[in-house]
C-alpha cells in the first residue's frame, strides 16, 4: 500500500474547493459525469487511431445509489487509469489529463469537456469520503484503488476490478442526504446531462401497471446523445426544429415563430439554435430561457449579463467549448470568449431579421406583432442592434398598415408638418377609448399610429432623440403626440390660434362654474381651462399633457423615475368657447359687482393708481384702505348645474373615464333632459 500527500500549495485547498470553486453544490454530479464522458470519448479516439485494441463494448455511463451504504457511484467504461495516472491526474490538483490529451490528439480527438483538472474534487463538497476504483485500457494494467476523506492525505493500493473503466464512489455527508434520493439525482442528470454525447443510464425504466408503478428490464437512459444543434442544418426539417424546441421546453404549448441555427468555427467555436417565441407582454416571464452549454454539458440558464439583455427573451441553446465550465456567472460575464460570442450572436440575430424582411416581407409582417417587443428591447439597450434594426422596424397604424420609419415619415410629412416645421406623428394606445379624437384627426386628413405595446413609449422617446441628433442633412424635428393630448388644431398647428370675443372676466366666470362641479380624487386631478377651439369640436373635452403622461408610463419600467409614477394623473378639462352650447351659457351669465378689500404691500396701499396717485377715497388727506374697498365686476351662472354636469360627463365619457355611479347618474340625467 502506498501513502503520500496530495500535491497542493496550500493545506486549505479543500475548503476553497467546497466554498468558492462552484456556486452550487449540485455541480459535483455534472463534473463527475463530464469526467466519465471524457474518459469514454478518449477511448473512442484511441480506438480510432489504433492505440486501443479490441472491441470497445458497452460504453454507457451509469449512476447508482446505495441508500444503506449512503453512497453515490458514477461508473464508466472509458480509458481507466493506472496507478501512475491516478498519481499524476488526481493527486496533483489542477494538472488536467483532458488538457494534455487534447494537446496530443488535437487533430483527432472527439469532444473533451474538462480543461482545468479540478472537477473531480467538487465531489468533496457533498462527500465525507471519495473512492476511486479504476482499470486502464492498457494491456497488462493493474486495477487501482484510491481513497481520501477530504484532507490532504490519501491512500492508494492495487485492487481487483473485472471491467475496464472507472468507478467513483461518494460517501455522502449526512448534511447532503438529498443526493441519495432517486428523484433528486434524476432531476440533476436531466438538468446537466440531458444532451451529453455518451448515453447516461440511471436505474431502470418504470411504467404504471394495474394501478402501481412497475420497474422494467430496460435501462433508464437520461440523455439525447445527438441533439439537433449538433447536426447540420441541411439534415434537419422544420418538424425536427419544432420537436427539439418542445424537448427543451416540454411545458411550452406555443410553437416558436422561427429559429436561427448557429454554426461558427472561427474565430471561436459556437453551435446552437435560438428560437423566437411569441412575446407580446411581460418581459420578465420570457427571460432566462436560453441554455448555455460547453460541449453538450449544461452550464447555466441564467444568461442575463452574459449575453445582451434583450437576447434573454429568446429561447434555445448556445454551445461552445470556449465557455469555461467550472466558474461562476460573474466570471462568465468578464470572459473574453463569452463577450465575443455575445457580439456574434447579436449580429446573427439582426442579420436573420433583416434577411427575413428582405426575402419575404409579407411573412415578416405577419410575425411583426409577436416579435416587436424583442426588437424594441434590443434597440433600446444595444446601439449596434438599433443601427441594424431601424431599417426593418415597423410602425402600424389604426388601419392595420405597416411602414418602416422612413416610409412612414414620407407618408405623413406633407400633411402633418406644422407651421414651425415639426413633423408630428399622432398615435393612440386605445383606438376605442380615443375614437372621438381619432375621428377629429382623420377629418383633417391625418394618420394615427397604434402604439399600445409595453415598450412603445420608450421607443418613441428614443426615435425622437435619434432624429434630433441626426446629421444636418437628415435632421428632422419629430414629435410623437397622443391624439387626445390636446385639440387637433393645437397638436398640429397650421395657423395662429383661433380667438373668441369674450372678456377675461367672462371666461373666468364660466371656468369657475365648471371647476365647482368637476370631480377630483386622490390619484386624479382635473384642471379647467378655456380655449377657442373649432366650432365642430366637443363643447367640453379632456386632454392630457404628453410629457407628464409619458414620464408616468416610462416610470413603470425604468429605475430612478418612481417620482413620476407616484404623481396623480392630471387632465385638462377644456371649455370650447367657440362652441354654440358654451356660448349660450356665457350669454346667460349675469354680472354683478363685488367689493374686495384694498391690498397692502409692504405697508403701502396697493390699489389702482391714477396719475401716479392712489385712487381710493381719502380721509383727512390719507388713504382709508382699511375701510374702503375696490369694486370688481364678476360673472355668475345660476340654475345651470344640470347642464354643466351633463357637459362634464360628456367629456369624461368621450375619454373613457365615466364609470360606475357617475355613469348611472349621467344616464338618468340624460333621460330627464329628453323629457323636458
């Protein structure tokens, strides 16, 4: 029996492995299975070059549990190890056999997973003791037994082993007894080993028979050794791609819209399939559906900050041997190969979308509503993607017609450019709620966009900024305005504002009359204003400031803008002083004089002056402000509350804000007015 010390530079290597090498304890199983697959792939390579003689036989990797002994065993029929190789590759931590093998057989080797020589020691995260039983493929080799209890001391001796290969036996720590449960281990195998290139067997298949679960003779094979992304696109049908999608996401009922098959050999190795799911609302629901692999070994599905954020909305698989296996997510984010891969995928996705638009525009437009959110997200978060995507980004108007940005600007430029040279793009978020305003716009010959997507408000702001920053030859002042944010005449001013013939006092009188009756709430404020709108416009209507409303909507998705989200909704109740109904009310107003106390300022009389002198009455030659008053004319409207209520409710109804009790009162009041 040989005894010795494992060659490490620090006696604290095991605590480091247990606590810092891997972010999850469950990774140990992935690492051991990967090593077993490596050993099998090595044997295939050696056989192909004539260095391994004879029939390879059964090459399955098997995982087994013995609950009584509290052991978990991973067995392979690969190359095995001699005592010298155990000493070299196990006792000398971080000296990777896979690395050396790849260098020697780089032109002939099949996929070799490990690169760092530390994977085996992840077993000590969950085991008190680890044993190795191994028999090399080499003729005349002796089997070797190695054991270690998690300290730097190990024991190694000759043993008897009937079959070529390696058994790794883990004596599971009581703290991690879950790894002795069949369901736990099968779950981990399906998570990490689902697509490994060598068959992984765990127990026997089971089926329900006569009301109970019965074990069959056939072994339970965990993995698909030839997944779609490892095959050539020419060998796959559309049905193959769809079937693989549902293999990845068995609970996903919808079919993917289309896919991108990645296959890159230079300057890095990359394969994979990315699927475009239907994405209409709720960004978070669709994130982290890309599975990251290294030579068919699962690494992570938390790819946010590893690939551009918008790509996390896609589904599928990315596989590259250049992605390190045994590192944390934070390390992946800073890895240069990962950054190159991320950049390449961005380009491939943009190129695929541009190609679809160019080659089959009709089909592209059919898919637009389902991929719009993804493209907007990409344009908002990635400048390079914006530059590529702006050429095929689509606007949709209320008639259901689609336009690129350049096409739409050309369509409306002549008619929707105001007197100051601003191109005004009208939009609605709800065509039914804004029906009255849309009809007014259509009456002017204007077009209205439908912008009811989750990121439309952000996209509009981005497009406005990009237009403002364009070069002099392309610079155009573009404004997106919701069709109900003001009167149509004010939204696209073609001439100076209309006027009316009423005095400021009369306008203030009618304004106060409406203001006294307008409903208010904790989260809802109405400000009453008078405006000389068109005669055929509503007598009273609501508008909402574009800037404030847009800021509130953007605050729902953007950090640092919560201030706007907490503000109440603010609307302008506009009284149209050119409408006959309002004019009739103003004409009914009566004027009366009221007395107001003379104002003081810094102790001095602040009354109206005449020839520079106070115009108040004098007493003993002094201004008698305390007793005297200023006479002011005001206008009042009496006995018209019902009509005023009706006009206010019409404005609220036209904007979709009249509901509940207020709507019932409006209906009853309307019936009463009809009976008068």
